[in-house]
C-alpha cells in the first residue's frame, strides 16, 4: 500500500513538473529590444559608461578615455534628474507590461504559434540582452522573434541592439534548434499611428475650444549627429514618415512641426532643438503647444524630465507660453497593445523572416562590424 501511494505521488509530481515545464516553455519567444534605463540612481554611472563607450551609439575621439571621463562627469547631474522623476526609469515596468499584454493577445489571435512568451533585452542596463538570450536558450522555444522597440530604425539605437546580439554569438555557440526572425522597424504601422493620434486628441480636448485649432502640435524625437545622417542613417526619414501619417490620421487639423531633443556634446546634430523650436514659435506669436514624443513607446527620462519638467514647466514659464501639454507615450494604450500583437502575428504568418532593408547598410557605412553583422543575420534568418 505504501509503495503504491509513493508511486502515485511520484507520478503526480512528474505530471506537475511536466505541466510547469510546458507552461514556461514557449513555442514562440519574443525578445523586446530597447536601450533601457537605470532602475535606481546607483545604476546611472554604469549605464552612462556603456552608452559613452558604444561606438554604434556615439563616436568620440579617444573613446576609451573620453567616454569614461564624460560618464563620470555627467553622473551626478543625471542622478539628480532621475531623483526628480521618482528615483529611476519606468521603462522596464512599461516594457514588461506591454510584453505581457501583447502575449495574452497573441495567444488568442495566433493559436498556431502559441504559447508566446516575451523577454526584455536592454542594451545598457539589466536585463542585458546577452543575459536574456541565455534565458531564452534555456526555455528552448521553437522560434525567436527579435522585436525592436524603436519603431523607427537608426544605426545608433536599433542597430546597436542588433549588433550586440551578433557580438554575443561571436563568443557563444548559437543554438541550432531555434528558428530566428526579425522585426526591425514599424514606424508607419496603422495601429501605432492611430495610438499617437488618439494620444494627441486626448490633449487637444483639454484646450478651450477657441484656441484648439491654433495649438501647435510639436513632434519631438531624439536627435542624431549630422555625421550619422550624412552617412545615410534612415532615422530622420522614418521619423518624418511617422509624423506625416499621424497628421493624415488627424485630418491635418492643426499646425505642426518636427524638432529634435537630447543632443549630447559639441558636434552638430539634427536641428532645430525642441527647446529652440518652442522659443522660436513663441517669438512668432504661437503660444499653445502639444509636445508629442513620436519615437518613444513608453515613458522614461526624455519624456518625464526633459519634456515635462525642462520644457513644459521651466522653459514654458521662462518664454511666456500660454498653455503647453504633452501627449503621453503609447504605454499600455489598448490600440498600442493591439499594434504590438498584430505586428508580431502578421510577421509570424508571413514567409519573410527578415526585411530586405534591414540587411542593407547605409550607403556611406564605414563600420566593419556592421558589415559582418548584416552578413551574419542574412545567414541566420535563411535557416
């Protein structure tokens, strides 16, 4: 009797273990790639150090010396900014929530590729992409989708994340039983455009009716060094395409413009800067604004501090703005979750594992690592 009970118990435990393994073993893994942000002020220095020494992100003379020096020098100032928005970046919280909601929808709309599981891979802070890849390998999915969370492609952002995966597998063996594919850009996806348009409408409705049609919709995106633009980086044109589509969705209701934020260092970057654009329009007599972070899919330091505190509060008071509002990032807006799940579901159903544009280099590319990386991805996605 005791032996029988023990065998029953053993069978029950094995069944429970199998069920748990099945529940955690996805058929389709989706790796959400982004820059990331420090979750507390202690992480700020290492985060800045990784950025300042990444030649895909920024090219500096004597980078191995100058990069660490800049990171050290900027740490106290950046720590202060994070303290002012609550002590850390909410980007991990938002990405985890977006991934969870996306996979819940994917399980419903694409049962043939279920179960789906999201993973977060950050470039400069935990969870680092290379650590997350090890987790994915241990979960043994049949398929892995590398899903850039930068809707518009730039070599400095998306490119850096993809290059980091290539670099990781130069020194680690590639799992042979996973089918890989890539979603590298999606800045004009109709549901993303509808999300931004809805976020703008939410803010427009808060202006008095007599002012509403004169409110300037000022789209703002992270700037890029002109050196990268002149090399042929696709980012400025892809940002412009997103802006055009959003205004089309809104029916061209308001005056609008595009400006660039977050410039670092003395070299020339895309202009006008967002703060200069606000000053310039106020001088022209335009004093009501909505700022729209068109390149960001969730809140972080560039929206919560730079836009909300530095521009909507401090600058607005300084230059005499009448009313300025900021459209929320997509975050967990239902339209945006639908966008994410639809983009992945359509990708999984298509026969295309990689966008041919992704395999192209900039016409004036001089980065040998980029050349090797594109060749590697071409082989990887052909299996």
